[in-house]
C-alpha cells in the first residue's frame, strides 16, 4: 500500500515547474510578490490542506536580528521563519527503506523576505533528493512542492 501511495505522489510531482522557481541540487527557492504575513498564512493552510500539522516554527529572522546587534551586523532579512511538519506515512516509508534517512524529518520550508527586495516573499526547502533520488525521497519532495504551490 505504501508503494501505491508513493507512486501516486510521484505522478503528481511530474511536469515543469512554473516561473519563479529556482531548482538547485541542494535546494529549491521560489519567489512571489506579496506580503510576508499573507504568504505565511497561505503556507499554514497549504500544510493543513495536505492533512498535516505544523510541528514547529523556528523564528530564524528574530534570532539573526538579535544576535546581529551583539555582533555589530545587520540581518539581510526583513522577516524569516522556518516551518516544520511531517507526514507519518511518507516518513515511515522513508525510514523503512533507509533508517538513516530520518535526518530528512521533519520537513522544512523557509519563508522570508529580504530587506533589499521589499514586496518579494521567498519560500525555500532543502531537497531531500540532494544525496540521491529514491522513490521515498522523491515523494517527500513532491509533497514539499505541492505545499508551496498551495501557498502561492
């Protein structure tokens, strides 16, 4: 049954990516015009729409702002958070195939703005396939792509 789920998820992931998507070997970065709070809210709803729940939010922008003052630097971010979530069926399949792939969970999507580019919001995630593609890693990447598509 897990293989059927993985196959269905992979089928959804095929096809070209829309403009504004930068796909690199280790990460995917998407830029959209908008307001941080709106994109962040849409991301939360996209995660819920997949039947998942956020497990945590790292307020990286606040941390960099705070520590930057101590270090005498200014953060490049306007706002920045990293949202964490997981899918039990995908992670079970992933770790059944390779127990060391637990490192890919929870899944993370960063949402941020850059001071130098007001009005642009970025969403980014580390590619679980960066260390080599497997059906299980590809299924997680397909989920991350769908969540971002749902947020924008």
